C-alpha cells in the first residue's frame, strides 16, 4: 500500500548525523541545487531528519504555538487617561506593528493619530508631505530623514505623544542598503528628537531590537539600532521630553523568515536553510503593542527606561520551524544548508548574560544592563536601563557618520567599518565606566575554558568583544579587584592564555600574565601561612 505522504517511516538516525550528511552533499556556500539526482538524495536525507526530530517528540505541534497565545497586561485605564484629548504621531505607521498601534490608539480614545510613513513617497527628499485624512487618522507620506517634511507635519499637527517605529526591518537588506539603513536610523532619530524638543512633545517612545543588547556588533541593522538607543539616552540627559524605548524580538505576525519559507514552500523544489543550531526568540503583535503603550505609564523624565516582555520562553530552532512547515504543507520538499547570510553571521557571545542567577537570565538584556532591571506590577514586563557611556565619544561618531552617509563617493561597503568603529569606541567607553569585576565576569562566561577546550567556542570569532574587555581591564587588576571578582586564580590564568591566542593583545596579555602571577604567588603564600597557623594551633 502506498504511503499517504513522502514522509514515510524510516529508521531513526541521530539528527547530527543527518545534518552532517546534508552539509557534505551540498556544502554551505554553494548555489541552490537543481540536479534531479542530487535533489532526490537531499529528499531522502530530509525525510530521515524529520523522523529524527519526531523521535524526540518534535514537529507534532507548531513550535511557536505558545508564543502566539501569549499576552502581557495592558494598563488600559491608565493608558486611556494618558491618551485622552491627545494627538499622537506614529512613524512607520503603515508597517505591521505601526498600523496595529494606530488602531489601538484610536480604540483607547486618543483625539487624533498622525501616521507618518515613507511607503507612498516618490523619493525621500520630497519637500512637502502628502496628507490623507481618514476619520481619526491622518496619513502622511514622508521620510523620517527629511527634516523639512517632518517639521511641516509637527508644525501643522502639534503632536503631544510620539511613537518612533520607522526603520529598516530586514537585517539582510540592511547589509546591502547600508547608507539608507544608517541614515534612516541616525538622521531619522535625530530629526524626531529635535522636533519633539522644538514642539514641546510630552513623551516619545522608540522601538528598538533585542539585537542591540550585544556589547559589540558589526552587523548594520543591529549597529544602527544601538546608535539610536544611545541617541535617545543622550536626549534624556540634554532635553525636556520624556523618552523611553522598547526592545522587540522576532515578531511572529511580521516574520520575514516565516514569510520567506512559506513563499519557498509554495514553489519548491528545495528549501534553503541558513544553518543548523540557529535559534529565534519570538513575541507576538499583541505583546509589541502593549509594550509601546505601557511605556507611556512607566517612563521617567530623567531616565531612559526600556521595556521588554518578561517571559519570552525558550528560543526555537529555525530548522525545527522549517521542517514543521514542510510537514504541514505535505509537499515533502528537501532542504539544504546554504550557509549564514550577511546580517545573520555573528555568533552568540556567552558573556552576554549574567549566569550568577541562571533562572533569571533575560535574552534581550546584557550583563552590564542587568543591575538596572526591575518588573512592572503585573510581572509581565521587564523595565531596565542602558549602561552608562561617553556622550563626547557618541557626539564624535554621530558627526562622523552623518558626514560619511552624505559622502556619495563612499560605497556601501566602505560605510560598514565606519559604523563598526563607532560601536567599538562607544562600547569601549561603557567598559571603561564598568567595574573591572563586571568585565572579569563577562570574560569568564564569554570564554569559559572548559567550553573552549571542548570546541564549543570559536575564540577568533569573538575577537572584537574580547579585545574590548582586555583593553579595558589593562591597568585595573589590583589584588583587591581580583580577590573580589568571581574568577579564581587558576581560572584567570587560563583566561589570559586564551586571550594570548588573539593577535594585537600582546601588551594587555603581558600585563594580565603579570597580574595572574602575582595573584597566584600571594595566594600560595597565604595558603602556606594558613598551614603554619593551623600547625601552631595543633601544637
């Protein structure tokens, strides 16, 4: 009897073995395969992989089912009171999150909503915005980089509340449209801040990304968001408006990955997967909307508070999501691993989180931000702050980046290292303000010697953040610092030798080796003295 599906029962094989064979058949980096014989082999292996997943209890249910059903508390009465009689402006108002927010603002009783989006712009420098009024909402076609267009909107509408959502949303596209991504984030944010101050806006809420929690990133999308976060943090110190922000993770209702896979499954004949062992943390549209609205209630005039969902659940493997979609489609398409694409290449740095309390780790908050963390009364929302940084260094790089994006002789590729250098120097200023004990903690977790020896951590791929840590520990490792850190003497010596494998850190490594030697000698002397004292007591 013919099986109902191509996904017939086959002997269960370990997932790792099948993945290895798939990668050997089509090595990552090669073009999409089209040879019928090769596709047939990929199909056989894909069936084996699906059965291996099923043997572990996976692929029976939607891996994102729990995310779709989640919600966080909305302080409806407090938000409605805040909105009553007010005019609210939303940039990116025709996007997925923006359009949903616009509807909710109307529902909660705002006087009028101004939606600003470049969706209908002929070009970014159109001198006058195009307005289209529909009942409680006025839609403007305008680019946030265009100060004159935005100024005319603020002047005509006089918003009291602003939600700044406009941005490039595709990490992959950001690597190609570097100038547009940087200028939209940097200039768009600068324009919004300046106009909020000029027109006496009461509150402004910015939507950022969990990727901005990385200490260092050279990826254009994440780096541009980090710069914008720092711009708002500086605005809090220098302006009169109450600013706040939210950190979103992957929003299922607006999922680019999910959309691309769905479209590929429609046509086949093979489904591309970036790589195995890649994971997504997700939230839903309701959570995104409620975070933005609740920010109005919990913002502080003199602090940049940021908000994110408390319970994001366990990250979901993208491979599991793709295989589930293939099973549900019934089409039995094979998969292949194409390799990581620009915008998605950076490996995860284990020093990102504070493992001192592993049950309380939050995926969108780094170790240096964690001390500022609290929860709202419902417990559904995390409230935190950015780690302190140098305003002078930020100003220097904002000026440089503005000049560079306006220099049309520079190629898109030439802009990338300039953005990365800005992130590097501003992050270095954060490390300089952090305690050396905090940096040692990050170093310990980031390159745990046992994990390095087991091959679980590729140290060269973490060279940027490791260099920042090493350079900001230089000259700060007194015996008191070392003794009050969570790192043990032998462990510190191992960490130093791992750093020694990276080029360019010779001075820092020499200093740290000397500190490790002194610490070890003092520890040994203390141990000897303790033995002597114990012997005297015994006698």
